[in-house]
């Protein structure tokens, strides 16, 4: 055992380092969980829908694995060349408007990567809204984190961050 003043100072420094590291890592873990869900949460609060792009029909403009943000829009206000999201059965598709046929109440659409226009016109009733923004790569990350297994991992990850902060408090209290 070292009774010198220098040894005592080193013990105190080491006693401060571990709680500080636990606290820092705990906060970083919790912030990473918050920032993972923040883009979706803010979009939903602003009335937008968020979808993951799983096909390459809009590449290279909107690549596979992107997330798209869709805002509600009146069908009559949609202009040619805008990208819209619409229902096709139970699937949501995002394609570019080639023509807005207001008289017929439908859009002619086409995926940027496709040679031909879509076979079936999109009825106004099938419109989800206008694609206002997209972010590459984020869709794949959100897909994993919103799956059942992904949610379990995220909860465990957040719990580890909280436990590290609790451990830091206990280590400081025991000093």
C-alpha cells in the first residue's frame, strides 16, 4: 500500500476516471438511441409519413435503402415531375408524375429507372402525398430498428446506457 501523497492522488484520479467513462458512454448510448428515432418522430409530429424504399425503380434519384418523407397534398396541386407516394394494393409506391389528369382524377406515373410509364394510372383516391425529402441509407437502419428483434436490441442498448449512468453514480457515491 502506498501512503505517500502522490499515491493517494493517483488513487483519487483513478477513482474519478471510471465513473466519468461510465457516464460518458452511458450518455452516448442513450443519445444514439434518441437520434436513431428522432427523424421519424419529428416527421410524424409535423404530419408527414415515413417509408423505406425497397425497390430500385426511382434510382439513382432515390436509391434502395433510402427513407422518404411524404407530406399530405391535394391531388390537384401535384405538378408534373414531382414525386408522389401512392397505394398500389397494400403497398406504398413512390414514382414521378408524368401527367396529372385532373379531368379523369388520375396521375400517369413512371419510376425514374423504368423505361415505360406505369401500366395503370394512379387514382386520386390512392394518393398518399408528395415526397418532400429523402435520405439515403437511413431506410435500412430504420427497417432493422423497427423490426421485432431490432426493438429488443434497441431496448437492451438503451438499458445498458441507463445502467452505465447508474453505475457511474454509485461509483461516485462510494468514493
